[in-house]
């Protein structure tokens, strides 16, 4: 590790601590030459394996940019998109794999996007799942409506049980 102050390559770790709920390590270091202290944060590099077989680092902003296109004109804020990006990255890191197929990134986007905005979900799913016809949209809408009805029934049942 090079010192950010004098660029000397001999630094010593003074202290290491787990950060971000175990997702990274915070290290306090000192430079052997200038004796200044600085902090580094080490995090596993999450790599995405493209369909071509090439790998590239996972970039949360790139995933969010794709979702933002699906959310254009919808009541979805930049903060909502940032939280979705965090959730996607957390899901991918939770798999414990250093390399994830690009397909898994799309899958990790679908559920939180469905909860955020169903119209944006349909837009994203139509591209991600390569819808070929109106029947594909109809089938996905039917799935959404069935899930919504199941959720309403569960909520109604829960409320009925709470009433004395």
C-alpha cells in the first residue's frame, strides 16, 4: 500500500476492524517514511461475468442506470433508485461468490423493482426477459395481479384475526 501523502510503499497496519456488517475491513495505517496516518477500506471486488465470457467489476451506478430508464416518467426518486442499487449489490454479495453471471444481476433487480413500481418492473422485465408479444406482457401482468390478490387476501385475513 502506497502512502497517499509521500507515495512511499512501506506502510504498517496499526489496527484492523470489520466494517459494513462484515462486508469490508477498515485498516488504520502509518507510513514508515513520513509517519502520517491514514485509513484504508478493503472490500471484496464483485465481478460480473458477461454473456461473452468477459468479466468486469460490478458497478452499482451502471445497474441503477438501467433501472432508471425503466422508471422514466414514473414517480420514482433518485433516493429510491439508490436504495434499490444498494439492495441489488447486497443481494449479489450475499451469494458469497466473487463472480456473478450478468443474468443474476438482472434477477437481483426484478424483485425490489416490482416492490418499488410495477409499471417500471414491467418495462424492465420486458427487456430483461425478452418479451416477444403482447401475450408475454399479459402473462406477466396476470402474475402480478395474482400476487397482488394473494397479498390483499393475506392482509385481510391478518386484519380479521386482529379484530376482537
